[in-house]
C-alpha cells in the first residue's frame, strides 16, 4: 500500500541522514526530528484517528530557532460496519468500508521555549501541502489536495551525546475553498513520541 511504502521511506531516511560524512560541512548536517504516534480529534467522517508519523530535517536559524521541511503521513480514521448473514441474521463480524489518511510536506520552524542542560521544550509552526485520500482496502476512491497550517509543542529529555527523546502534540488546520460541503477533514490533532538527533551537541 502507498502509505506503508511512504512510512518505510521515512524510517530509512531517518537511519541514513545521520550517517552523512562530516566533511560535507555543517550546513549540510541538519538536526533530524522523527516522531510516531496517534492522530485524534478529526472532524468529518470517518473519524477515529490512526497512526501518525513525521520526519523533519531542521537547520539552525540563530541560537534558539531552527527551520526546515517536514514530511508526514497521518491516518485519519476508518468506517466500520457490522455484517450479518442475509438468511439467518447471524452476526458475521465487523468490516471496514472506508479508510482515510493524509500525507504531504510543509515548511517548519521551531523556537526554543525552554533550554536546560537535560531538558528542553519548543514550539513549532508549519505551512504546506496536504493530500487527503479515501480508500477501500487499498483502492483509492477519492482524493483532494489542500493547503494547511500546523502548530505544535514538544518537551524533550536530552540523552548522552546528541540524542534526545520526548513527546509532542500538534494541531493541523486545512483549507480548501472548493469543499464547502465539508466532505473532508479540515482539522485534526496528533500526539507522538519524538526522537531527535542533533548535528552538534546542545549546550
């Protein structure tokens, strides 16, 4: 499935980028932020949320700010129905009738709110492009593109070396003037575990 391939590519990139040769120069070695968690608070139908993953290389932009690009894939929800035997009325179980997910890329900027030797917290903003797709067991039924913005906050604990782990919460708002009927989700949130690899040790 397309979304599984994308998620796999994100994780492969996460493993490959920190291994880039140091000789390439500091400008080519961004901090790398990888998060995986759960989406929730979706409007529209289906709802229910699902797996959410994002990868962002972020370059320093001053002492307390970073700027880069985020790529992401978020499950929005799945519609479920009970199936019954036409003759006996026996319950045959639950099947999915429609699955919705979104993927895309956005410019991202982070700014440190707290920066201590072992703990840190930052706020982030995003602006970019979202693709929302509905499928039935992998076969796409409909799709729409939208411009969107996001706002997030995280808290991290610094480990040995240049690694840190933490949690983040994000809110995304999508805009499409052609969907006045509200057939697609135009806002959702996510909560995730976060791993960050810094190009240089933070102080």
